[in-house]
C-alpha cells in the first residue's frame, strides 16, 4: 500500500529526509508499529 501526503502534512528536508527525525525512506522499515496511551 502506498500513501501520499500533502506537502503541508509531511515536511521534507533539503536532503530528502523527514523533518524532525531526519530519516530517509531507506532508513525506515516497511512496517512500523506505533503504540501509546489512549
């Protein structure tokens, strides 16, 4: 499944990494599990 985000929803740095985390697409697993308190 491929999902595209609007530029206002996903900010990309000049080097192609995701804003704040500085992760590039090849540095992220195909599946990511998020957990937290409700």
